C-alpha cells in the first residue's frame, strides 16, 4: 500500500475546519467541515477537493478512485467553491489535490502573463505558483473558449482549424455580447488568422443559433456537452488565439512526486473529446460523478 507522507502539511482538525469556514464566509454547509468536532483524517489520507462545478467534480472523482485503487485512503471534499475558497485551503494544507485549468490558474496568480499556447502556459504556471504548491502533468483535455461549427459546415468547407475559415465568405460569429470586444473576438480572428466575420450577440442561444444556421461559428467552452449532443466540430487553434486551459492536478508540493505516479497516466488518457463525453453523461444522462468516474477508469484500463 502506498502512503502519503505528512511533510509539514496540516492535519484536518477542528482548527483547520474553522479556517475553512472563515475563508468561505459560511457558517454551515462548508464542504471542508467534516461535521464533527474533529476529523478521522490522518497523514496517510489524501484530501481531494473539487470546484463547485459538475465537470470538475467528475475529474476529482476520477483522481480519488485512481488513488484508492493504488492503495491510498481518500477524503473527498467536493463542491468547495471557487478559487478564493479552495486555493487558501490548498496553501494551508487542508486540501492536498484539486483538478485545475492551466490558463485560468495562471491568470489568477499572474494577471500580467502573456502566454496563450498550451506548453507556454504550463511553463509560466509552474513559475507563478506559490511555494508549497505544484502541478503534475497537464492533460490534453481542456475547458476553455473555443470556436465551433456544425459537422455539416465543417465538411462542406473542409474545416479543421480556425485558419481554414479565411477561405470561407459571409461568416457570422455568435456568442455572448462581450465577445465582440474580446481580443479573441472578431478583431482577433482578423489579426491572427485573417478571418473576417460579422457578429451576432446570441448569448444563451448560441448553440441553438449555430444548429439553426443563423450563425456559422459559435464561441462555446471546449468541454460543453452540447458539442457532442449537437455533433459540433471544435476548430483547432494553432496560433493560440485563445488562452489554453488544460486540465491539470494542483497538489501540495511535498506530495507531487508521489501522486504523479498515479495521476500522470490518468491525465495523459483524458482527451478533449473524452471530457466532453463525461460531461454528457452528467448533464444529459444525469449519472452521478462516482458512476461516471468508475466507468471511465474501467474503460481506459485503470480499474479491472
């Protein structure tokens, strides 16, 4: 059995729970609160957290089950909240591991960073992290802005990359109203890829508008389950128009080498299409994160 070494990290005690309550600003219902005056956790327990986001919880559950299969004891602290809640918990040692996203995490720690492409973002993130935190290998899977077209439109115009749009006339881009002024909106498309578009502020109806044909290109997050359920094609972004946000385990630095043995192969196997498929199981099929995780780990040869 593998055991996690307690190299100075805090045990989750009533004091730590109190700190977690303070940082979340809640008097009750705190995911970091074990519900008792103390905790059964010890130095051999890996505390796995998640954001308050169904897709992030699925990834956290995959990590948790993989660690349990490797012989660890796991304490799940899911649905903690957003970065202002769980990052202090990680830095204080109350949480050992949480799934993160490279680009967004880099911007949190360094809002002056200019890297956008995957490997550059990952390298910059490693430099930006505070002492005591580390990231393991990043996954090919992402959850970031992306441009999508219907499969029929992609086939008719031989589209695989955003660059291919430069040869297509009369393009209409749809998305939230603020996209029109974002650096990756119409101006970015023209400057980076030579693609000319008109803009339609479609908001929450963006995917419906794309399927209906009132727009040609839709700004959709790359892990959105509607990409699969509507047979959309996510266009590649070789020039880094969008900020890359690959899935990556964020861990206590003293556990990084140990956890990497289990989690690096997991992240290597999680693909962009695979993450979308997991989200479809959650949103469309209403399956629980533990069932989804077990199925994925089994299908990918991590559980027998």
